[in-house]
C-alpha cells in the first residue's frame, strides 16, 4: 500500500471494534472514518507518509 493510501476494514462488534482502532492509532495510523452499519463497523485508516521502520 503506498504512503497516504486509505484502507477500508470491516470489523465485527465486540473485541475487534474495541481493539483494532486503538491499536492502529497507537501505531501511528490516522483513523479517517468509523461508522456502525447493520451487523458490522466500517473503519477507514490512512497509511502514514513515513513508516517507523523507514526513519
């Protein structure tokens, strides 16, 4: 995925939606969008311009 690209992830309720957004944010991935839909959640996350390993 190129830097700056947006990834859409579908997450189930419960542990996935409770853990994944926080883990991504702590790793430096900006959360662009989060919406509850019928039976799942839609999360859009942007890949940072510079990865930690590239520094």
